[in-house]
């Protein structure tokens, strides 16, 4: 429900106030409706959750929403959050255009099957290696030769990244030496390194939102490991060369002191045009096994047993 002057939302652009039917919600993928709001106040009424904006008021179809992304200028009442939790709608507090993720609230009835599937794939060395190889393959336009070791694949990936930086450097006339990022010495970074860091932060925010919204864990990384955002870095790396580099080099080639803002604004529009949020969700499901057997409803779920899960919510005496 972006206001007429507040720009596009993530993915397919959010909802323009009074310009679209709220029943025709944009999708991460089939069956996963989402809505991006800016400068809106949310309150509960007897029929659901109402959204108040300078252009008017509408009732949100929270029962059919999987994810609600709250951008700048949003406020939400305690009762409205309770109502959305009761319908299983996840709420994410994000930056403008979804390029930051600040906090998240999980819908109470969301199934844990996707998280469990991710954990099984992560914990088994064979399945983890399979996912890692698939993630590297997604970065290359051509198929990787059979039989390559993981070390050989990393070497090919390093060469691909090096060539991409050299290509964009030549195309935009921006000198490139190496990637340097020192948060404590930010003022000494070159313009292109500042542009890349600002752009990567935006991509991490959108990747984090996609992971949480689709029910996976940001901490269970396959390529990266040891950080609470390891899987965020995994997912962002699938798109970094395509999404961040063109914008970062283009803006670094321009004069002006507002480099980081220009990178963030350019990336917001670029990611919207690419419908990147939808792509991320579809890629996540493809990598981690899809939605087969997803459970719905508010049942307590099964009970674990070494012989196979058994039905929960009943007295086994």
C-alpha cells in the first residue's frame, strides 16, 4: 500500500493505494500472498485489520496474507498484531523498498516442515554437499563439469567473480583493485568499495526477508557457516553479480557526495524490476525441496519417534 509518492515496494512493487484490488495480492509464489506498506497505521476492528493512510482507509485481507512487510512510517496496534498472528500472517519490519530487515514476528500457525527439511539437509554431509554444488551451479550460466571437487568449484567461482569485477570496471571507467571493507575505517574506503558495501547490505536485507517469510532459518548456512546470518550470505551470493555490481559501478562512476543513497535507491528500483523477492522464494523452495506435504491449520503437530513420527494431540495412554 505504497503512497503515490513513496516509490515502489519490493518484488512486484507493492500495492498502490486505491489503485489495485487487495484481493489480487502479489505473490512470492503460488499461494503465498504478501503486502508491503509505507506510512500507514494499522488497527484492529470487529472485521479484521484496518489500514489508515492519508489517502483513505481499507480493510486488509489478513486471513489470505502470508507475509506483511511494514516499511517506513508504519505503526501497528497491539490488537492488530494479535489478529495477524491468529491468522498465521508473518510480520516483517523492513526499510524502504524492503532493502533492510530490522525485526520479524512469526505467524503462530506456520508449519515448521520447511525449517525441519533445511535442518536435515544441513546436518547430513552428503545432502549438504549436494545443496552447496547446486548453489554454486546457479551462479554460472553454463553447467559445471561433472566430477569437480568443492575446491575446484570454489576456484572457478573465484575466477568468475574476478572477471565480473574487471568487466564492470572497464565498462564504467572505475578503477578496481580489490575488495576492502573495514567498518571502523569507512571514510578511507574507495568510492567503489563504499558502493559495493551499501549495495550488499541492501541485498542482505531482502535475502533475510525472503528466508524468514518462507519459513527457513537464516542461521543454517550451507556454503557459509558459523554466523547467525550464514544462510543470508548464501542466498545473497546467488544474485550479487547480477544485482549489486551493475548499480554499484554505475553510481561510483558518477560525481557527487550522495553515493550510498544513490546506490540504495537504484538497487531498490532494480530489485523491484527484477521481481527479485519472488525469484528468491522460488529458488529457496527449489534448493531445499519444495512444498510437498506442507501442513496447515493450528493442530499441535506430530510427535517425534525413532520409528517414525506419530500423531500428536491425543492421549497415547
